[in-house]
C-alpha cells in the first residue's frame, strides 16, 4: 500500500528529529559588542525582554537561548535579560569601528530641504513599524546566506562622514555588484515593507520571525509585493543605485529587537 504525502512527510520529520518541540536552529555568532549579538543561555522557552524590547528565544541542541541584538550606541557594561521566572545578565565589550569619508554629489542627500524632511520622517515611521515587529507566527529563520554576489565595499559599523559632515554609523553591509545583478532572500521570510525612500532608494524589508528583520536598499527594481512570503534564495529584485549612493551596490541591514547588528554574525559558513 502506498504512503500518502502527509504520512511520508511525518516519517521523514520523525527520522530527522524535527517535530516542533525538537526543532533546532543554527544560532548566530555570539559577539557581545555594540552592533553585535549576545547568545545567552536561558532555562526555558518563555517571554524575554532587553531594554524594554522583546527578544528572540531559540532552541539549539535541546537548550534554550535568548538571542539579543545590541545597538551600536550601547556602552560597555553589564546588561539584563528579563523573563517571568528569572533575570539573566551578560556583558557588552567595547569595539572600535573604522571611519569612512564619502563625497556625495547630490547635496540634498546630505543636507535635505525642509520639504524633504517631511518625506524622510514619514518613511522613517514606516520603516520603524517594520523594525519593531515581533511576530512569533513566522517560522524562525536565522541561518543566512549572502543576498548578492560581490565584494564588501563598506563593512558594518563604519563611522561615516559625508562631505566632511559626521553622520550616523553605517548600520549595514554594502556589497559591490553591477546594476541589475540579482538580490536574493538570505533566508525565508515575509515582505513587511517596500517603497522608494529618500535615502535608501528602492527598498524591501523582510521579517524572519521574533524581531529579526532584514533590509535591502538602492535596488534598481523590486520583484516582490507587500505581504509576500518568500523562500530562501528567492529573487527580491536587482542591484541599483537609487537613493543616496556613490555607485551601484546593495546595502543590506539586519535588525534584531530593533537594534541594527552586523549581518556577518548570521552568515552560515
């Protein structure tokens, strides 16, 4: 007698030990620095918070861990993760990032006009709504692959100076690639924002579950729509040079509990 597709799937999952209660993920690298990620052992799968933000709790090899994104602005010191049953502490170490100087020919992209600021505030509010999401219904996906092929032109965390004016640190990773080259999802996720933004140009944001959000900027085209559920390696669009750029590239950001963190920490080697 032949097996139904559902029965066959059950057998395969059982053999692999992947029933929901036993599901494990590849954890990101533990690097507790500003712009890094702290992987902290916890006793149970229960709600956890850090600086008032809910944080990811994931299971690996039968143990539970709080996965905490540390803001670039965080100072070295001891910090707390709070759960209903216990308070856990972890230490953040100092990290120095290099400085990068860039010349932007479009002066409005450095010193926006008043009418630009209205648009910028509206777009920032839209992106913030995506970055502050904490969706436990989306299957968690944290083992990332690079979303574009090419060398890193600007690493994460650079202290940036545009036209001799200091600006916020570089909160993502820039990948140099020719215009039109494909941009793919680094892991499964849900499209939670798209748009053409003043600084970021054509942009897509993906939700990978439990406060893990990734962002793709300066695209020449967008192939997905708001609400789409995408698989890992699915094409999101193409590399471009829209928004504030000096040439075609992909700006890739990763946010965890609304803290921009180094995407390299999520890459599977």
